[in-house]
C-alpha cells in the first residue's frame, strides 16, 4: 500500500471513529493536519509521519473515553497494524498521540521528535484564537460546564490526573490552558501564529469581563 493510500484509508477510518462535541470533530482534525503539514514544510520534517499522526491524534480522545489517556494510541496501533504499516512508523505515530495533549500547567512536554513537535504545535494552534474560543465554549456546553463563576479561581494543575478533571468554568480554562500555549510552542512559525491568536484571546476576555460587569 502506498503512503497516499494509507493516508486515504486512515482518513476514512478516523471519520467513523470521531465522537465528542463539535469542537473535536473531523473539521478539527483536518485543520490540525493542514497546519501541521504547513509547519512541517517549514521545518523540513517527514510529512508522511506528520500527516498520519495529525489524522490519528484525536482518534480516541481521553476526554470522551472516561479519561483513558492510552486509548488513542491503542486504537491507532490496532488500525495501523491492520493496514500493515511499518512497525517503526507505528511506534513514532503512537509516541506523538500519547504526548500531543496538554497535560496541565505544571507538566512539561515530552515530545521527542520534530514531527511530534510540529503536530503538537498545530494542535495547540487550533486551541487558541477565534476558533479556539469557539471550541472551548463548545466543549463546555457538551459537558455542562458553566461559562463563568467569579468566585471560582483558576487552578495550576501539577499533574495530568488533576488536569483531567473539568475546569470549574469555561473562562477558567483560558487561564488553566489556553493563555499558556503561546509560550509552549516549539517551532518559529508556530510561535508567530500563536502570538497573533493569543492577542485575540486577550481582547476577547477583556470584552467578556466588561460585558459581565454591566
């Protein structure tokens, strides 16, 4: 099977597996894939690994599987073995899937390869800016998280176990994750894009609090 055929079949497979809210659907996966390929070209990285990992990065998101943070790589491994992808490629893809997610303000990234760093940057870029704001409120609505509770302050999560518990409010999530992502980008291009999107979120929050107080 050619690389193009592997990508095509994996697209079809992932589309059948996606579950969750509208912010974690195929359109999210496709945006991450497109951004990752764009960043990957800048970094002269392996675009096959980048594209395949991007397509599979949310194939079974722990947030919608009872917090099981290994379900994604397990699902990907089963699929890639089924279509007879090289074992080294599978190992690389699964490392990316296991490490791509933000795991808390106090938890350091462990991504080892440039391909993984590119995919991680692309995924984080889709979590910030205008689309990031929309996705955050979509997720909060899916899990019935209040928009804002002034007396509930953001938490600096020291572990992934702590972070996996939902924020007390959607606005808290901005401070517990989204506003931290700009300074966690790996690539030069990713950092530049993140800076612009970060500024948008700051403006959004400023307006949100202004309207809340009226």
